C-alpha cells in the first residue's frame, strides 16, 4: 500500500501505578458573555486547580475566536440542578396557563399593532 | 472515523414492543428527534457505547496534534507557522470539548487518559502514519480534516445533547482546518517541480489511509445498526466514504494532482465515483498497534503525562495552600 514500511514491535503498555492515584483537578463549569449584550451562557467545562487558572484555561479553550468579553467559572460541585423526575411537577403547571402568552388575546385588525 | 470499530452489545436492535416501558420511552424520544441529557435515564449500552465513541473521538483529537506538531518548528514562513500553531491548538480544544462530553456520562478524565496511555482505548488509525514533508501538512488538512468533517457534520444532530453541542463547536472550527490544508496544497501544486512532486507524494501516501478513516463496510454490522437506532451514528461508513470521494476527486483535479487509484472513474449511471477499497488488512494491522507510528505516538503521550505529573501536583498543592491561608486570614 501507499504507506511507509511498517515495523512490528511489542505493544506499548503504560507503567503500572506504583502509588495511589492523585486526585484530579476539580471540574469547573464555564459561562461566557458574548459581545452583543446577552447574558452569560454555559459553554462547557474544564479542569483547573483553582478559579484563577480556570479563567485562564477557559480563555484558551472557549474564546479563541472572539466568542466573549466576560467569563464566569464555577466549580461544578457547587451547582444545584433540577432532576428530570421533577419535570412534571415543576413545568406542567404552566401548560394550562396559555393566557400568559400574548397570542391568547385576539386584537381586532383595525386596532393596529399591539 | 475518528471513532472506528465501536462495538455495541452485539445483540441486535430491539423492536419497541420488546422494550420495557422506560427504554421504549427513551427510544421514542430519540425517534422523535429529541435529545438525551446527562441526568436522563438511558440504557447501560447507550452510556457505554457513547463513552467509548466520544472517548476515542477525543483521543484522536489529542493524538492528532502529534503529526502536525512535528512541523511547527519547521514551517516555511512565520505566517504558516502561526496558522499551524492555531490549528494544532484547536485540536487540543476539540479534545477537551469531547472529554467534557464524555465526563457527563460518569467517566473521569483520568480514567479516559489512562485508558489511552495503556492502549486500552484507541484513537483513529490515521494518526499512526508519519508526516514526512511540509506537503503532508496540506494533505492532512485537506484530506484528514475533510474526512473528519464528513462524519462530524451529521453528528451535530446526534441524540446525546453534550456530544451534539461539542460537535457544533468543532464543526465551526474544522472548516478553517480543511481550507488551510487545501491552501497549502494549492501553493505546492502550483509551485516548482519539486514542490508539485512533494504535493503528489503527500496525496499518494494519505489517500488510502484517509479512506480507511471511515472504517470497513458496516452495512451488515449489528453494532452499527444499534448505534444508528440510537442516533449516535448517523450514516453508514460506505455512505460517508462515497461522499468524501465524490467531493475530493474534483478538488484533486483542480490541483492538477492524480488520485493514486487506477480504478477511479466517474460512473454516469450512479452519479458517483467508482473507486478501489483501501487495504483492510493494513487497517486492522494498524489498529492492532503495528502501524508505522503507533509506538512513537503512545510513547509521546505517556511521556507528556509522566513529565507533567509534577506540574499537575504542584499546582494543586499551591491552590490548596492559597485556599487554607485565605481561610486562616478570615
């Protein structure tokens, strides 16, 4: 085939861990505010030893193309989230309140834009 | 692709009637084009398959930095050097987006890294080929990133939310990669005779390994059928390979270069190019670890991990010290 000569060799194996595993750098969630007056938006996560490094890393990982002018980072363990099982009790009550939407009300055409 | 030969349970795809209510609801959500999010219920097979697929995809981005990093210090101009550096930095970013997505499935970053370093988890076969000349930087961007885009664009619609979102970011950046590669090829193909030969040689060496990136035909694979039902694979390998050939051959003609396949011919009836299959024995051999650069690549990753240990530990210790002295001061 088109590739250079293959050389057979023994399979590479990582060294067996000789000491207990070191803890990973904590996980941080990253929020970026874009240029156009929108709020900060979640863009992803990364690992960093502290907040200062998390912001520096977020700059490199998430804003290489002018995606933002402000970064928030928060350690993932500090985020409380609703669970999918609560979906019904949390969000269904708003289903039968269609009058909260402006389209619920018919405004006669002669009234004009409202 | 960047994830090759991902195996599922191998039990074949269940029909909706054969599923328990929870799994049926899950499948119906996917069938309706809905997204699965990290905290949602999912079958164990779906979780495991995704960890393997996203992990392998991420590893490919990370290891994929090595063949190109090889040329950063020897780029022909300062501009080319800055561009290549930005491209390689993007690949690191892509690896990180993907690792983040995999971590939402309950695997740790260290687990993924260790499985790469031990050879337990794979990365794409393509990165086990060497980059011998500057023209290879052109061929890698044009062909390798071009092939990756074929797979990644449909994956933006994949059923797992964090994976789909990572793909959206990656696809935005990937188009720069392919264009910078083609730009190098244009320059070389229109350069001196020696440069033109170098460009042709790069195409000769990277053509078949690029076709291998899509993996062997999986039209009859139960693994692929399951992945497609779960929408973590959107097209068959053959579909994507054909699309890649159809798109790339006219580009090679534009460059005035010859695709190294004597059977390559436009088929008026099908509207597609007929082409030769790559050497699948070579593909399996490379996956097994016997490619020209497997050893070098894994050794480079292991060395980086080992040599970086004191930095990771030192920074953690420093962060801990700052934290305790701040508490003491309060």
